[in-house]
């Protein structure tokens, strides 16, 4: 395994979660036929863009959890 494998594993996980979430949103917003038939294309584009930034999302989630549980 090379040094960059960790990044690409996180990229793939983030891509899958984002794609499925966006596709479900497209189906809910535009109906079954348009959402399933055409919603996959913008979902793939959005998932690709967001997945390149997954380390920032991970840092944001860690900070969010920290601030939520900080007062306990």
C-alpha cells in the first residue's frame, strides 16, 4: 500500500455517501421518473466535488462533536 491510499479510501466512502444522499434528494424533489432517470448525473458531479474536500469535512465533524460534548 502506498502513502496516498488513506486519502482515496476516504474519498470513495465520502463519494458513495454523498452520491446516495443527493440521489435520494433528487428523487424526493423531482419525482421518481426524473429523479431516478436524470438525478444521478448532478449527484455524481456533486459527490465528486465534495469528496475531494473530505478531510475538511472530517475535521469539521470532529470539531462539532468536540463543541457538543465540551460542556458535559
